[in-house]
C-alpha cells in the first residue's frame, strides 16, 4: 500500500510538470453560471488516464482536465448512499442519518427533506432550473418520493425496486421514473445511460436562456458488469441476467466517458461554454473485484470500495469552466464531498440551507486565488456493529493505538501532512 501512494506522488509530480500551478486569479462572471455535476458510480482515481491509469481510453475526461483543474486529494465516503446524501447537503453522514448503503427493499432509511436542503433547493430559490438524472439512492422513491422536495424541477431516475419490491434493470431494458411517470416499454430498446444523456441534453436545450443545474449521478460504472452497446459481445439482457465479469470494466468506463463527451459537446453547441462549470467526481472507490493498471511502473491496483482506505475513498475531481478556471491546472488541496454545496452556493450567490454545513467552498481554488486549505477530511460508513471514520491531517505525534490504516502521505515544500484512518468501536 505504501508503495502505491509513493507512486501516486511520483506520478502526480510528473503530471505537474505539464500542468500549471494554481495561481491564476479569475473572477466569477456576473451572470449566474450553469452548473453540471457528473457523479460517477464506483470509480477510483487509479482507473483514469488523467490520474495515471493505464489501458482505459477516456479522451473526454482527458480534455476536461486539460481545459480545467484536476484535484489530487478529493475524498468521499467508501459507500454509495452516504456519499450521495453528503454531496447534496454539505453535511456528514453521521448527521444526515444516511450512514449505510440503501440496498434492501425493507430498509426505510431516507434523507429527510424536512431536516435538510439540497444544493438544488438553494439554487432553485435563486432562479435556477434544476434537473437530476441517474441514480437517486437516498430513498426508495416508491415509498419516499423526495425528489421534488429536494428542489429538482425535473428528473429521470433509475429506481432499484418497483412498487412491489422487485429489483429492476438500469442498463438494458431499463425501468426509469421520468418526471413522476414509470417508463419501461417506451425505452425498452434503449441503453439506460443513453436515456439519461438524452434527457439532460434536452433539458439544457429547453433551459438555455436561464441558469440551470444538472446533477448527473451516473449509473456507470456500477455492477452488473456488462458489454456496452456497439461492442461485438453486447447482449441486451436485463441486469438480473447479466453474467459478465470485471473484464467489462474498461469498456464501461469508456462508455461513461462517451456520455461525458456528449454533455460537453451539447454545452459547446448551445454556446454556453463560457458560462458553464462542469465538474466530474465519484461517490467512492472502484469495486473490489476490479484490478486496474496504474502508474509508469504499471502497478496492479485492486479496487477498494467499502473499505476505509485510499482505494475506497479517494476519488477523482476535475473541474472545467472556460474563461474562468485556468486550463491545465492542478490543485493539491484537500477537498471532500461536503464541500460541493457551499461551493455551488458561492458560485450562484444562493442562500444558506436550513442545516449546519460541514463543508467549505473550494471556489477560491477554482479561481486560482490564495485560500486557506482544509486541514482535515471526515469519511464514514456504518456496517453492522461498527462505525469507521477517517480523520485527516493528524500529525505523527498524534498517532494513537486506534490507527488501523495508513491512508495517504502528502508533502509540499513547507509542510508534511499525514492522513490517518481510525476505527471507532
């Protein structure tokens, strides 16, 4: 593990030779910018070329990074639902009540809109048109349909279960809820991620004359492993009948990249590039059956989803905003999912939510301004009888017997920071 992160530092140092340091100060345009947040499912940094990954072709994400800013130290929770609740509310899982993955039909856990506002609520109050397309997973919509209550004007969402508690498909023969209506027959011959991309592009075309927020919690690259459309081995069977293995992972990442490119091209075609910020992030690390090839030494990195390690919680963050973010820049400051809501509120001059915010805006970093970076990041997930929590920026003298994982080492000319993970029992 230590070798892995020494390689990360070496690779990023090499990348830094080709990327300008942060220091270009820009101003937020006076006109409220459009915001597009792409939130990939189960994708760690080791899988992406921009972060040193090998063998997977992601030209659109490479273009996004070359035209904007790449963050080297973005952290999520190692599990899906806690991360989704945190990024929407700016609040840690311990406080949202969503501390585990929502996966069983019998589970009544949900993010409560009476206690929390999302970034969509606040941007909606500031005049934004808002849409969400993809994977919800902070409630079962057939039981707690909270999409409108969280500020989204329009939605196109896959729901794991139908109203009878039967699992439904997300990729081939998809089962979606589109603006309150269950759609299945009308999209039966379409690939689920393509339906989502079509929906978002149509939304942007209709709302191009006012500021908009598009939140895209993508279905890819979560299991089931599938052969994507266009390939010779693609089989259009529902999720429950897919029998492929992790060998499909690279083509799934590449298809995600394809749809990222569709959104980028739509923004360009609509003439909105100068007034649109596009961010790409992920909810947690890569699924454990997947092994990626990473770094110049071609190290094999096993996915770490659901583990309190860097492989489980360290995720990509790329941001592009033509004319505002200096192209080809890299930021080594610590960022976590709770930081997105305050960043969006500052970008849009939107009001604060009802709940306490744990995050800190990273807009100064995006603008190349001097800013005090965060000193710690908190990540947790609850499983059965224990709560695992990461606490960052603990100096070596503070090491306690509770230390369970060496997580990450970050160095700069003036300071040495070590991040540790703890298990609180």
